[in-house]
C-alpha cells in the first residue's frame, strides 16, 4: 500500500517535473556534474571520488528515516535538475525506487546500487525463528562491500565525465586505501575475540558476521517492524542470559520498546551503533563522516565482545 501511495503522489507531480525541464537544461550546461544521492554512504563515496569536479547533494534531510521519508514536489523537481540520481534501492528506500520510476522519462541518469547483485548475500544466520532471508541492504557496514560500491560509483562518474577519469581514479585509490585500512582494523579487533555474540535491536549486521566471525542475536528482523513473538522473546532472553551478554546494541536513533524490555529483563547496558544511512544534525556539527563513525562503531563492538 505504501509503494502504491508513493507512486500515486510521484506520478501526479511528474507534470511539475516536466515543466521544469527548461531550467534543468540550463543547469546542465555548466562543466561540473550535479549528483543527487539517497543514503549517506553513497554521498560519501561520491564526494570522495568526485572531489571538486562534482556537486553532491543528498535528497535526505539530516536525521530522517530512510525507510519512510517522502519528498515534496519541490524536492522532486530539484532532483530532476541534476545530472544523475544515485540511490540504493534494494527494497530499502520506497521513495527512492518509486522516484526513480517517475524520473525515468526525464533528462537525468538513474543509478541503482541495488542492481549490483554481487554486493549482497542472503542474511540467514540468526539464532531465533525469524525469517531473515530477505536481501540485507546494509552493505556499507562492510568496508569491502563499501569499496565495491565505491568502485561502481567511480565507473559511473567516468562514464558521465571521461575527461576527469584520471582524477576520479586517483581519488578512488585514496578512498580504497582508507577502506582497506578500516577493514584491517575491524579484522584485527574482532576476529581474535573469544566472545563472539552481540545482542542487537535488529538484524542489520549480517555482513559483520560473515566478514569478522561475530554472531548477532537479533531481537527484530531486517526491518524494525519485524518484531518477535512472545515465544521468540523468551528464547532471546534465555540465550542472552546463557551467553552472559551484558549489552544491548541499539541504533543511534534511539531504543525501541521491545529491545528496551529485553534490556531491562536481563539487566543489560545500552550501547549505540550508527547505521550511517543518514547523518543527523549532531554528526554534521561534529564533522563526522563515514570513517569516523565506523571507527566509533568498532569501539562499540570491541566493548560489547569483551
């Protein structure tokens, strides 16, 4: 129903977008590319690779929920003025996928990261009876998948602007060094751990399981709306007590009621991991970026597995 609602709204404003085409053509006559992105990791990769040659703008305001965000008609018209719209898709962004369909007839290149199947895997490793077989969209939490995503973005930038190929390649190589160094820090910190289990509010961390041999015990599924049954709650509490887990890991946006119940039941401390889908105002004020937030996430994981 939500997808149908998005489609209806966006189709009704497509005439507004079309009427803005004259201004769009003017904006595309300058030398620099203007790219609109959805989630923050895409923005970060594009900024690092494009540097001064590309104007990067996120369609998400600070702190919004990427799962439920809906744009205004003015915002849709602004996106249509860009050279490209790079979005995740992959079932995570109802707005972005439907917006891309509405923009298909416009003079803008649509780049869906989620179309690259090799970036994903089936997230089925879990200790409860939840069905987590849906494709896990949180690829950016794995530095090596973030690297593959960045390489794909680099290729698209070169396609659109071959004259700056050398600069894009150099910038990508610099980013590659940073991401490989980040991966090494995660590996050196987490793989030697004797205690592998982490109790998390929802099953977003399958790629860390796969890459660094930790084990997430997830209270909710890939979607935060996938809440456990009473039986599953009991199983999670029993498992947390058996494993002597002292922390419940929430996302930066706050604690959900179900996870808070389990935290209180087992007497655990709350820790917070940043999912990086969007930056909030505090992140922006503090000059936080992908690397700094991921390093803070690693500190949280290090504490949770002690």
